[in-house]
């Protein structure tokens, strides 16, 4: 299965494992909860998926790569303890708590998360001395005499033997105690994650044209050449920062992440073309509806690769503006909830607004710190929290500068400032919708309602922030073209069925 399907399987398993009965007991005891074993090629996105699951299910997350552990760090250090049996005193060896289990208990104590995920990566690459203890842990959730706390689910990951020579083969007894999920590289499944993550537009456009380069691993005795999802994502981050700091992006940078010389060279050439198209086609003019006739003529005569790159540039631009809008929108909605809370507290004069705002800022800072420590805080939630803290701190400073003395006047000023931010935010809706209108108009003028229009509608549907924006704010041209293209596809399917019947 692909990584998206695997993610749903893991979420379903975790949901089942944390389901309780009427007495608050877990329906499946921790000893009977089979650890999930996610097995797939390196760099496929296994770790990223666990972070997403923890955030979406609001669970704590403790992650370890087992290749870094010895028997002592995983099991704990031995010490001598005195015990009395049948009137006779004996010295016996016992173990301190495992570093891994200690991290779970520490996270529980620091964050208050009673339920979470213990993610153990490279589980089938542990050392020979550690292997028996790890197998015991997978079966009984214990290291020595220390147990994994109730409510914490074990998820493991590893690579198949063909990718890693240090992989240990499990016997049937071990496999029979694991919930195995095999994952294969799949560009279309990764694409949804990539758009939400904000992978560089040049990478996404290149992989749309060259899907066979998304994931390539060639390991022989003479060489190791590979391209992974992790490699593309890490390269994307560096490319965006290089562009931000006006640093040239060249083949030398590509080769540091895309460790296949041929693919790195092809992408380097494509990136240069991508930047050229970005300049030549004047993307902002097209989205403003003021492009020249020469631009439309060139677009109409362009080869397929150039057309796809142009559409990618246009879609990336509107996608970025929609992403910024939707993240800010969530933050403003969170601010509204907080504003209502503050209003209720400011209705009394017994506590001053300075104390109320100060306490709330401390609470928000604490929530952010706990969420980041637990691994359950998404980028959107973090932005909303930081936005709220920044807004309240700004209000504190401005109210102090204005020497506002009472709660009623303070809230009126805060509400006025909030309303102003909302109005500025609303202005962006029409600007983005105008860009969409001009995008559809350009594609229809140049290409009609054919393949290119289908790409635009499909991409707006699959891109996370685009679909969120259109769902919230609407787009007449999107719904119109989507309905017509669906009708066209159904008509084509019907004609094909008629042809088959006539044969």
C-alpha cells in the first residue's frame, strides 16, 4: 500500500487500542496490542507520517532510532539489590529504567499527555546483544521489570533487507505478534502531503513530468545511487532558503540531496528553465489579467513540458497566497475565541486587564511549549498560538502607552484592533478570487477547455490549501469547469461503453 493508506491503517489501529469500556479500561489490554511494524524503503516518509498522526489525533510522541542504542541504554544499567527469601538474604541483579521508557514517563510528567505513541525506527537493525530484549519488549511491552504505561501505543518501522545489510530477519513467532504494514513509494500519495508541506514548485512540476524520478534506489557492489522522498523534501527547504537569501542554486547543491548524478543533472537543467519561464511569462501579470498577446501566443505554441511548467508556476502562486490566507484565517478564528473569553473576564473590575492579559499570555505560551514538547503541535496550530500571543502582547503595550485605566475601555480598544485585522484579512479574499478568475480566463483563451483546464481543476482540488480556500470562499469558475469536465468524462465513458457493446 502507499504511505497515505498506511497512515489510515495506523490511525485506525491506534483508535482501536485507546478505546475504553464503561469502566474506563482499555478494551484491548496493552499486552494484546500488537505493535505496528511499518516496513518500507528508506526515505519514504515513515517518520513524517508518525508526526502527522500524533498531531491529528492529539497524542504525545516519543521517537527513537534503534540503531543508536546499546543493550544498556535500552534495557537499563544493572545494579545489585538485596532480597530476602525464606529467611535467607540474597543479592540479586536488577536494572534501572530503560532510557526509552524513561523518556515516555518524562513526557507524560512534563506535558500531562496520558496517551501517546512510542515510535521506534530501524527496529530490525538492532545489535545482536539488544535483539532478545527488543523482541521481549515487542511481545510484552516491558524492558526488564519496567512496563510501558497504559495508553501508549508502540509503532515501529524498518527497511526491507535489500536496502540494508544489517537488517535482522524475524521468525514466524515474532511476526505473529506484530501488525505488519508494507509501504511502497507512490508519487500521487506523496503529492498531497507535499503540497500541504509547501514543497518547492520546481520540484513538484519536475516530478509531474518525470514521475519515474520520484523514488529511485540502485544499490550494487560498485555503487549506491538513490533519490528519496526525504531527499526531495530536504532539497526543497534549502532551495527556498537559497532563493530567499539570493544564493545561486546549482548542480552542486542538487547532488548533495539527489544522489543520482543523472537525475540531479536533469533537475538542475529543469530548474534553470523553470526560473526562465517564471521571468518570461510574467506570472503576476497573467494572474492580474493584464498579460500581453505575445504571452498568450507563446503559451499556445509551447511544448508540453513548457505548458506543464507554466501551469505549475501559476498554480504555485495562487496556492501560496491561499496557504497564507487559510493559516491566517485559522489564527484569526482562534483569536476570536480568546477575545470572547477575555471579554467575559473583563466584565468585572475586580481584576485589571493587565493581569488578565498577562495570565492569558502565560497560558498560551505554556500550551505552545507543551504541544511542541509532546510532538502534537502542527505548524498551523503553532502559528495560531504565536499569532495570538503576539496580538495580546501588542495590545498590552499599546494600552499601557495610552494609559488606559479601566477594563471596559481596554476591551473596546482590543475589539477595535481585532476588527481592523479582520477587515484587512477580508480584502485578501477578493484579491485571491480575482487571481483565480484570471487564471481560468487565461487557460480558456489559450488552451480552451481541454487537457490543460483539466489539470488546473484537478490540481486545485488536490492541493490542500486551494481546496480549503475554495470550500470556504467559493469560486464560480472552478465549480463551473469542474461540473463541465465531470460531464465530459462521464460522456466519454458512456461512448466507450456503447462502442464495446457494438463490437
